[in-house]
């Protein structure tokens, strides 16, 4: 610990001297390192990273906007705030809230062992200013941990130089109403082949130096290969979001992505799918509860369900996908829970291991498959 502290102080002095030499005025940044015994006890084991893939955009919020009634007059707003939007941004941000504590004071930088060793966002980003902003927002979520790895989406960025980055303009009106103007842009063209190439880039990893093995014994060669394997990054989970909003990531294309993702992760890892944007006509109303056979043939998620370990959706999305009837009153509580149980069980029969349905203020409903299904995913 003393040696680490010495190195930090030496680096800080060098940085301060360099800024002074360049004429940049900046106060000394002090670094506080947590004692080893206070490191997060529930960190994910084996330095396992998590891949977050799917839809991403920049959410531009306009404060205290006027109008919204469809008129042609000039409307105003007071200030703009941009954050990362979509499943990739939100998953990355949430995971990194587990990675480090808040800075202690404005002039402190807290170095804390991350709960998640590395977070890898995979989405389609255009070569534009909005794309630069999205990458910056993703990287900044890593904070002091510096564990967000964006090099793979940057490599993918080069493959379509004409792509635009998705942008959502969200006016927040003075009377509390909210609007949304969404340009899907690159999400509308993000294909399974592009995501598969990103996964292939992860598999390839960093190139290993060429080695002349002619003078090595079998023991020395085995030792070298073991060190290379130990240095290679390990991934434990693949989080995929919003297939209904990604037209080229549906059906068999979605299933192919999940199959490839298994090969990237240790012991096959855990595959998680998060739903959003499910259309109201996903299952024709008035036909009763959907059958497992019908759900397996769903044009968007049907083919991929057998590969999913954890599936998340909200109550409205459950209704749209299954046709179940939930009234939502105090008197119908027991009937609603029974209807939800039967609807969620459809996904279990299609091969999903765990189904989680969020219900807003009424909590959530979670159901699990049997022991045989859990045995198929070793990481569970």
C-alpha cells in the first residue's frame, strides 16, 4: 500500500509540473485510495466483464419548454441537458453505479475497486458530433474506475462512415408535460452481422506476439499459453436491449447473436434480454391467452427465447405479447396475479430460465424455470 501511495504522489507531482510548464492553471488533485479492507465484498468473481448491446442514442432534454400544442409560433426552452439513452447507455450507467463510490468533495478523486471488472457497450454509432457525444457519455459513466471499454464500438463505427447517431429530443414543458422527437438513425440500420463482427472483435482480443517455439520445451510452451489465457479478458454476461426497435436484429438474426454471444463468454455466460417498444398489436386482442407455439413463432423474439436466461419486461409489454387480461384494481389483485403467473409461464415453456415483470408501484413478479433448464446455463 505504501508503494502504491508513493506512485500516486509521484504521478500527481509530474502531472502538476507538466500543467504548470504548459501555462495551464490547475490546483493539485489529491487522490484518496480506500483501504483494502473496505473494498466491495460482493464484486463479481474472476474479474468477469459484462457486454451491453442493443439500442443506444443521445437523449437531449430541453428544460422549461413552451408550446407543444402543434402551433407554428416560435417556442422557447431554458437550457439543454444531454444523457445517454437506450438500453446500452442505461445498462452501462447502472452497472457503473455499482463500480465506485461518489467522489469525496469537489477536489478529490476516489479510486475504488469496481464491482464489475469491465463494461463493454456494443451499439452502432455514427461519425458525427452526436456520436462523439454518445461515446463521451458512455466513457464518463466509468468515473474513477475507468472500466468502460468503447474500442469495439469505435471499430464498428469505421465500417459505416455514413451512419448517423440516434438522437431523442425531449422537451419538458412548463406545465409538466413531456414530448419526444426521436430519430432512430443508426438503430434502424444496425444489423446482426455488424453486432456479430463486434463480438468477433472481442473474441480476437489483443494480438499476441509471435513466438519462436523451436527452442522451447513442452513445459515452457504450455506455461506461455497459460499466461496468455490468463491475461485474456473474461466475459460473464451479455445484456441485449430493445429488439422491437431494432428491425435488423429480430427473429433468426436475434437467435444468431445469442448463439455467438455464448461463445464469447466463460462457461457460456448469462444472456439477458430487456424489452421495450413492444407494439400493441404484438398479439391480436380478444383472442385470449397466447399459446406457447404462437409465442415461439413470434417474428421478433420467438426464435431467441430458447437462448435467453433472464427476460425482463413491464406489465404492459407482458399484456401486449401474451394477450393476458390484467384489470389493475384492488378488487382484482388475486385474479391479476393468477393471470400474470400464467402469462409469464409461457416464456418459461419457450425456454427462458427466469422471467421478471416490473409492475410500477405494485412491485414486480419473478418466476423461474426448472432445474434442468438452469443446468443448461452453467453460469446460473
